[in-house]
């Protein structure tokens, strides 16, 4: 319960207690969170069956882990980059290895601070704003997945920043989509170029001295390893320029901010939420109501910068000892007022970048004076009148609770009203999971699912609640089952099923498409086979085995499958899988296809590696035992000395033989090969003669 105070006005302690009790400390499965996950999945598009968009949820939906009563997500921010483009710092050598999401052919742009004088005024440089010069073309080698670079000769090829159609509604670098439904948030799409390296423009950030140990070394490492992005927007003063306005870009640290803000204490996240609401409602209200009044002096990014600096420059005790959220907000607003007085808001990552323009707005003095005049009593009352009352609407509060706020003329009445609202908040938190359970099936029914959309959605949902990813998988599996009953297990449904099984994510540079190569499908099958190796027989392993077969058959259907090595390897793998499930006659059929192929004796793909053989039962070990026997007999016949080791390779012919032995139900030789110690030549001869006898009788049976 909130403590009763002696005076009759709202106090900072009451507001602090209310916010600490209503800002839940883990992401909740709200409809907005589900919407963000869906939007991220829908952004994972394939362009012309060759190039893909790689999305990332940014902004409030990714930064906050608290869940206040008033939504902290104003819109859904999705940053995306094409998988055939990459940015690197100037002078850095082209990469030879790239993450799997990248295409096999990648254009590489160099990040430069200034363009040459013949293109634009080289002295007009604004820190944090850069240009992108096409420098290399990377091509992936099929042998080892490395990349080789070729120089572009045209050094004046600068990437323009006008990437959106003229009719698109633009917010800075974002493409803005307004939704028709009032219950659905608007969507901001920000196109960017991915830079996998930390930019030299922010080199000092990683190494500067920090008195209070935030961020710690682990967080620093995560931030730097994520690199940065480059977004297509010019500095306000450069936009009228004919060349700079069309080619200037800005460094974006959204990935770094997500990591840093998620490392904050809950108190720091709540203060960030409070200041964002205050500045938006109290300071920026006039500008939002009158869009033609000019560029606002403050924005959410100034508040974010203020909190990032505060977390670094203030000791932990400032946040944890005698927690008073209102007092913290007042002190931080006074720091912001000083920044406005000095006309300088230093960028958190780029030390020579000022976020306040010298000619930014005529009302800087008014905003500054307003911030300076704020004290704890005034701000406490403001939060009750402008924040707490809004919570009544967003929490869908029952009438008996909202009626308590009709009269809060005394501290006791206000305390009773706030306490009732806090209790209702706790009740509502248990109902949020039911809301998600309703939202997910509707999303599955509404969206045209692809493997990549499925992967993005389940990844984002898991960030909200791990139970939701399990629930989504169950719903999606039912969706696949229903579709399969009507249309059969199509290639698209196979890809979705493989993704839901969680064995591998869609590989972006070799995406699922009608033009995928046989090698791609072989690799997907091998991934599943490797997962099966140490698994016991179960429903899931049978599904994975059938998926492996499906990818192998898709490899054989590809136009390039007439290559002997592809043809042989796919059939050998199919023989192994059918052998594992006891379908020996089908396995023999695939072995026969291999032995009848052209140049079979010279084809290296006529063998299968032992580590790919699923260890479902003793038969597989028996196969390896027979292979060991074969090598032992061969070595003895040639009078060679051989190191004792288990054979890890099986030939197609040998697999064919083992299938025949199993059909004849002749397991004795296999047991002999596995368990009998071959200590002398008589034992080896006996085993070999027994094997030959069985083979002869088997051939006789087939001939009849």
C-alpha cells in the first residue's frame, strides 16, 4: 500500500511507488509486441527471387524490457538491409568471410567523411554524416564459402540517399506507413546499409575512461561486435545542396543502443520512460499540433542521449540509494536545460558531434526556462494529472476504480485511488498471456507464411516470452498439417516445417526458391542428418528424417542434378536414410542407381561419411563393423601394416550388401564383425567365407 502523507498535494514518493509497482519487469505478450514480431517477419522479403531484406526490430519495441501501463511503443520501427550490399570503413580491406545471411554476390561501399571537391564542398563536413562510395564486388567461392574481391574502377560512384518512391510518406530516414485500424500501430521502415565493423568515427567511445564501470567490458564487446548501420538521410543544412543533399548518409547506432538500454537497471528504464512522456506531452505538444511551426528543439533522441550519458557518468548509488524517480527526473531535466543554455548536446558515440544546431529553433530560451523552473512538487502533480489518469484508459479500468479518481482532493483519497489501480494492474498482467493466445492464431491465419517470415516471427516472439514460441510452433504445425491435407506437402510447406523443427534458420544467401541449386538442398539435408546422428528414434527424429529425404529429392529435381557427383551423393544419402528406417529394398534401389551412373568408379560421391549415419540401432554399428572386417581382410591379403582405427567411410556397394543381408535376416555375420576379435588369419577367412556364402545364396534367391 502507498504510505499516507501529511500534506494534501501529490508527492514524489507516491508517484515513485506507483511507477515501480506498475512497470512490470519483463516483456509482456501485448498485442503491440505481437504486431512488432509480425511486422518483422513480413519485412523479411525476397526481391526478384535473388535479393533478400534482412529485418531488425529497433526503437522502443526492442529497447524496453519494462512494460508500463501506458504503452511505451509509439510505433513499430523496423530497420532492414539488403543482403547483397555492405558498408566498410574507408581504408579497411574487403572482407573474406561474411555471415550466412549475405548473398553470394555483394557490393561493398566505403564509408567516407567527405566527397572530393569536384563533387561537393569538401569543407562542409558534419560529424556523423558520411558518403558511400562503391568500392568492391565480392563473390563467394563454392569450395570454402570465402569471398574474393574485385575493385571498381569508377571511384566517383556515390550511393544516393533518395531510396523511396516520391509518393512515400517520409519521417527522417524512415518510410512511414499509417494503419487504417486504430488498434494497430503505424510502421516506420528504415532502409540501411549494414556495416559489420565499429566505425572509426566512434573509435573513442570504446576506449574512453569510465569512472563507474558502465557499460562493463562484456557489454562493450557486444556493442562493438555488432558494428553499425548507415541510413539514407542528409544533414538538415545540407539538404538544399544539389549534390550533398542527394548523397549524404548518417551513421546509425540503433543496434548499440538496443544492447546498452537492455543492460540498464529497471529504475533507469522507468526514468527513461517518464522523461519521454513528459517531453512529448509537455514540451513538444505545441510543435506536434502545429507541424508548420518549424523543427522542434528536442526529440526522443535527445532524451535517449541524456539517459545514456547519465548511466555512464553517475555512480550506481545515485540510481539505487533512496530511489525517488521524480527527483531523478527533475535533476536530469536541469542537466538538459544546461545543454540548451550551452547550445551543445554531445552525441553519445561520436565525441565531436553536436545534436543541437546553432540555429535549431527560436524558442530554445523558453524551453530552457521552463525546464529550469520544474521542481519535484510540480512534476509529481504533472504526472498524476497527465500520466496516471491516462493509465485509466489504457488499462481498461473498471468503473469502480476510475470513479475513485473523480475526487482526489486529499492525499488519502489519492492514495486509495492509486492503490486500487496498482492492484488492477497486477490482475491485468495475468490476462495478457490470454491476449497473445488469441493474437497468434489470427496472425497465422492472416499472414502468407514463408520459412523466413516464420523464423523471424518465432525469434521475436521468443524475446517476449519463451512459452509463446512453443505455443506459436504448435499453432503453426497445425497450420502446416491442414495445408498439407488440402494441397500435399509442397516445397514451401517443407521449408516452413524444417524451420519450425528448429534445426536451422533459413540461409539468406542461398534462400528457399524455385531456382535453388541442388547443392543447396543437399546441404540442408546434411544438416538434418547430422542432427539425427545421436538421437534415439522418436516422432521428431522421424519428421527430421522425412525432411532430409524431401530435400534430397528436391536436389534430384534441380536442373543441375545431372552432375554425377550430385546425383550419386543424393542417392547414397537416401539409401542411408531408408536403411535406417528398415526400408531395405528402397535403399537397394538407390544404391543401384548410383552403381549404374556414368563414371561411377571415379565419382568421389559414391561414399558416405560415417558421422552422417544416424545411430538409431545396432545395425549401423554393424555396418561399420563389416567395413572394418573388409579393410582388415584387404590389408592382410596385401600384407600391409595398418593402424587400428574404425573406418569412417562406407562405399555404395558395401551399403548395398548390408541391405541385402538385412533382407535375408542374416544378422550373425554383422554381429561377428562387430564383436569377434580377429586375432588370426583363420578367423578372417571364416568371416569372409561366411559373408560370401550369404551373398551367394542371396543372389540365387534374387535370380529365381
